[in-house]
C-alpha cells in the first residue's frame, strides 16, 4: 500500500534532521535495539519511580485504612458496642472508603505526591461516603448514627489528610535528593523544550528528573545549560531503551498527531509513558477534558467555573471566614492596643484597593507604619526590593517596631477577614492591588482581577515577598485559570505553615 504524497512529506518533515543512529520504524515489532548500558542495568532500574512507587501506594492505602480503624475504635465501637456486627460495619466502612479514594485516583502512582490531587480525592471520597450513608438510612430505614456521619467521616478525612501530608513530605524530601524520580526525556523544538525543562527542573517535588532532551537534529545546540542533547527525535525509542527513560514529554508543535500516535506505539514496546505538554500554558486540572469526536480526540477547555464550584467557594469564604474572624478577634484587639500604645495614630489602616472585575473596595489592616508613611512613600520608590509595580522594602524605615512583628507573622492582615465575610475578598486569591499598580499592568496581567482578591494566594505560599514580579504574576494567573476547592484548602494549609515560620514576610 502506498501512502499519499502529503503524508510522506509530513513524515519526513517530522523526522527531519540528523539522527545519532540508524532510523527504525516506530510501528515495527522492534523500534529499538536492546543493549546493556549503565542506565538500564538492574541496579540503576531499582531506583526508578516505577520500581519504588508500589511501596508508596501501599503506604497510602495503609494510612487511609488506619484513619478508618482509628475512628471505628474511638467512635463507632462506643456508639454500637463491641461485637461482631460492629466489626462488620467498620470493615465495610474501611473497604468502602478505600474503594472511593481509589475511584477518585487517590492511589494513582502518577499523582502520588501531588497535594491538590490527594486532597481532592479524600474530600470527594468523604462527601460521597457521607451522602451514601444518608441515602441508605433514608431508603432502608437502617439505623445510622448522625454522630458517625457528621463527626466520624470528617474525622476520617482529616486523619487521612494528615497521614498523606506526612507521606508527601517524606516523598518530597527523597525527591529533593534525587530519589524516587521518574527519568524523563523531553522532546520537541528547542524553544518549547527549554520552557518545559525549566518548569520541570524548578519543582522536583513532582518527580520528573530530566535525563536529557531530543531535538529535531543532533546538530541543534542544547537549549538548556546542563541538560544534554541525547539524540534526535528519530532516536527517541532507542534513547528510552538505552537510558531507562520512564516518561517522554513532547513539547511544542514539532510533531503532528500521526507522529505522536506512532511514537506511542514505540514507547509501549520500550515501556515508557508518553506525556504531551500542550502550548496551552498554565491550564490544568478540572478545566481540561478529552472529548472523542468523529475519530478525533479533542481537548476541551472549560472557559468558566461551574456554578456549583462558585457556590462552594462562597460557602467556604463566608463560613470559614466568620469562624476565623471570631477566633482572631482577641488577637486583633490585643494587637490594636499595642499599635495605639506605641505610636501616634489610629490602630486600623484603611486603603482603597481594586477587587474583582476592577471594582474598588476599602481594605482593612492593622496599622504597621508610622502615620506619615504614605507621604514618605515616593521618597523610597527607588529603593524597592521588588521589580514590577509592587513596592516592597525588606527594611522599610516607615515600619514601626510593633508593626515589624505584626508583619512577620501576618497579624496586620487579620482585619481583612472582615473583607472576606462582607464579600469584598476571598480567603484565597490574588492579592488586591492598588489603583496605581493596576494602571501599570500589562494587558495579560488584568486577568488577575477576574476573581475576588484573596487574603492569601498561590504566590504567597510559593515564596511570599521573595518572588519576582513576573513569577508572582505567573502564579496568580495559574491560580485564576485552575482554582478548585481542594487547591484553596491546600493553599490555606501552606499559608498557616508559612505564617508560623515567618518565611518571606517583611
């Protein structure tokens, strides 16, 4: 059978450039030559993620099971008594919870160590489990204790979240030392490869260890210093076999769908996963869906958050915000007295900020600066420690001694919980900018104003004031495009850790 001329041309273009070895058909039974190398020896393979991930998976199962058993002993047994029926109930609860977590990909080796995915899986399992128990009680008139539903299941989820957090820290520490990593090969044109490699190297906690790149030709210059060009695109199956690659990431538009399809055939024989990094930058998670249509696989991008997610976020803001405000009231009161006693002027500071869709509102803070701070701001603009429009000084002389302490532990931000309760702000979101800052925004930065500004956000837990303006904007836009309830809860937890440690605050 003869291929159409246009397909022959397209195939030659996709595999153009000089390769480091003989070209083999990716559709053949042997798309690479098996040969021993230092990378694919049994000792080297024993350190790969594919070899050690099973242990992490079983530990995750054991931690979740331990949470169910603990609640069973502390809550279910006192309610129903210590007997075989109760033991059966706990066993059913144990198997049901593990099955629900597995259904929501909570034990998937590809997502272990990803906090947002694990939190989402556990929260969904708890919600579905509670709903199922209430439905069972209603339809069969079975006796189901409200204490078990409204206290037991949330406690199971909280204990499981704590266990997963400890395991995640253990895994991330290993990955920071280069252990339990997926050996990764990045393939594509130099510009796209450089972008993807930079993102993967920046955060090793996700487990991608870039072992090399393959470009259209072996004559192309390395796009990233320190990352070797190990072959051309045509050499990918052989490179995978020789270097014990676990994951191949294809970046950019160098390869068409037909070439990717053939590459998947070759990688299946080589035992590696194929991951495509689309040019749709920073859009992930719940916004992306695959839609098979007319023999095609279409990537559907959700252009707006569903109403149910918006309602859940509003409920979290108002409910948790009110609780936090009540708990913080004594701290706010004590801090206000300290501010008034140590420097002239009011205890609280009001400022106009820009909120969702450009609407302005009055932001409340505890005053941490001297009364003439705003008038002296212009004199220090040239001394800012931040690039971009945001003004920050590590040793700002306008900050009072008490204010420095309040800022270190973010106590000065606590009155903004009132802004959260009144709906001007959210618990999580981009920080509310000044009108003067918005006036200097580049076009794409206005996307930050698409959601309500937050008391904390993604860039605050990724470095707080130590990040560059460009990196802060990138993280804010990532949040706006991909936020979810699980992500918000994870950011709130990381905020608590950052505030307690006082990292990046001044």
